[in-house]
């Protein structure tokens, strides 16, 4: 299933199964059946239909997950460092949250810090429901997450052309083009899903991030004075955006 696909279900029970799986990210097959109070026969039939339609997948460990397609994996080498950029999977959750917290330890990217809290609280990475779409791409080295880009889009008609983008790279892996690759993947995903505008909000003290985005065609739309208070100091919020063509 693509993130751009509209959610349509021909049977209420299949919608219930999907929403249960989407809400938890990964669920045990039998636990889900019992939680939804379905007979083994009915549950098995509906799961089979959802698998046939490419909406959910069943793993060898008998777990159910939403089946998001990913054909965007890219591996490149920079100065001897092999980096893979790909769509995040639910298995990446712990590593991703750890990477976000490590990359933002200097408290200069409030939106990113908030994102880590939300993901950790929900215990789900990818969201595709009636309220929001949320996707991550990660950069990995030897299988470990060292960077990410996140696109979040609320399902509101008047904002359906816009999405919020945040990204970051662990300090010791900066300087290898990882941030640029991640940003390119995020922009490509937004274009493929018919978004027209991406936006990001950054504390004015994060000069590196502001310069990074400015050098790649992002513009400052507004500055909110004293919007943050970091270590007892007032800090402005720089609201940046990029129109997509």
C-alpha cells in the first residue's frame, strides 16, 4: 500500500482490523483477534483479504503490520562510509528515537524533540489514518539509525496541500551528505504524494539548520519573537517553508 492510497474497506470488520494494527504498529495475530472479539474463521478471512489487497502483512513471527510499500532504498559510499537511505520500519522505532535524542541533545530543535516524545509515547512510527499521515525515512550505517527525515501531514481539507518536515543527523556522521540525501527523499515523497508546500520551524539559535535549508531553496516566512524559552533565555522561532513544483 502506498501512503497516497485512500483508505477504503468493503467490510466494517476489515476496517476495524486495519485501525487496530495501524494504532499499534505491530500486533500479535492471536492477540489482535481476541482484542477485536472475532472468531478464528472470520478474522482469518478478513486478514487474508487485507493481505491480498496489500494493506497488511503477516510476518514469520505471526505478527501483523500495515504493509507500506518502499521502493526508494538507496546505498552510497562517502569517504569510506557506506550509508543506506530507506523508508523506516516499525523495527526502527527504538533506534530512531535514540538517534533523534542524541542528535538534538543541544536543545536547538524543539520540533524534533517533541517528535521523539510523541513517537515514544505512541510506540508507532508510521501513521496512515483519517486524521494524519506520518512517514519517516532513515539513514543507517551498519544497520544502525544515524539520521532521519520525517513528514507529517494532517488530514484537513484546507491544509491537505501542506506537510511538516523535520530532519536530523547524529553529530559524528555529519559531513557525509546524509542530511542532503534525507531531505531529497523527503521532498521526493512529498511530490509523489501531491503536496505543494513543506514547512519547518526552528529556533533562531540553530543557525546551522537555518543555513542548511536556506542553501536548498527554503525561505523564511516569518519570525515569532521570544517563542521559545531555552535555559531561561528567550529564543525566536524561525518559520521556514519551501514551495514544491
